[in-house]
C-alpha cells in the first residue's frame, strides 16, 4: 500500500503478515530507488525457530528472498546487508557456508555484529538489508 503522506511504498509478505500485525512494521519500504528490508530471522511462518543453526540461517535467507520478491526484486539486487548474530564466533563458519549458497559475486557490502539476544526467542541471526529497486526509473 502506498503511504499517502509520502512517496514511500510499504510492502508486506502475505504469508508473513502475522509478524507485521504482531510487531507493527513493514517488511519492505520502497523509497528513492531503494528497497529497505526489515530484519529477518530464521523463523518459519508458524513462528518456530529450528534449533539447527544452519537450517535457521537458511530459513532467514529464504524469508529475505520473499521480502525481495514482494517488491519485484531478487537476491542479486542487494547492495548492503547487516547481520546480527547471537554467538557470532561460535556459528560464523556455518553462517558463511549458508551465505555462500545464497549470495554470489559481486557481493553486497556486509557487516556482521554480535549481539546478546534478538526479538525472537532462540533466534541466532537477524538480517537487515538494502537493495536497489529494479522498478525505479532512472
């Protein structure tokens, strides 16, 4: 839906609408030729978090792809990604392996930050990203 007060468009992923209703946020905001993605965790549509770190990380990338698809974009449109990790050093190798299955050269800019906890209990990762908007006119 378009925001009547600005030129921003706020998008939500239908299958993940429960999270929007629970925490009051937009999955994606389209503004000025960019797509701003809210943080995604490895939570499935029922709100469950897999105890296996690699499966959890993979689910986060799957969910991020859904956010991008809702805006008509794909993973190749990413320009910047910030990842927040509970147990950063303990799970970094598993995260890199999963990340490398989803992202290819040229890679987006990336920062990894260790944190003590995330909004979702048992979540080990949250990904926040910015992508170029393929629908933007230049």
